[in-house]
């Protein structure tokens, strides 16, 4: 009986003390690469359901690209123009942090050490879809004195 109890205790300890160290690497492996921006939304912070604003990107803006690597490098390229005459703006480069437990990504473009990263909650992450909910720098769009949440949706 003592051996079974001891085996159970060690098993429980091993199961509870192990953190899945590969979760962050797994998520980052899915995140890496080019993501095309397809939609911007603002959702009410009061109920987290009511859509206050939606913009489905069209024209040259459909080429806007977020690029992530597993070494925490990030870049964003915006496109402007009309019709088939699309011109990329200069690429904005920076670094990001990622916490797999809380699903929070912090993105900081540029070299300014004093500037805080903009943080996002990863709302959806699959091999084809990536949706971010902004957590910092929020604003009240509908005047109810509760900050509303901007979302950005990307696709491969």
C-alpha cells in the first residue's frame, strides 16, 4: 500500500510540476510567416459582443502584411494606391514578445527603448487565421465611458 501511495504521490507531483515548454514554440511556429490583413473591427468593451465598427479591407490594403519570425522579429508593410497600381510603404520593423499561457503578444516597432509595446490578446490562431484583440491604448468609441476593443484579423 505504501508503494502505491508513494507512486501516486510522485506521479501527481510530476504531472503538476511539468509546464508545457513546447506550447510557446508551437504557437510561434504557427504564427511565423506572412499574414495578410483582412478586417478591422471595434467591439464594445461593455458586452464584448456589439460590433461598433467594421472595415473589410479592399484594394491595395488587402496586401498589408504582418510578418513574424520565431526569433521575435516582426515587420509590417502597408500598401497604398489605386487599382493594380499598389505601392508598398517602407517596411516597419521591430520586436515582439509572446506569453503562451496568457496568449498575449506585445509588439514594438522601432528602436525607442522608452516606448512600451502595444499588447494584444491572441483571440484566434490557426494555420490560416490569426485574430488579435488590442489590450493597450484602448479608447471609448461609443461614449459609454468603457474602453472598446479593436480587433485585427489576418489570413494566410
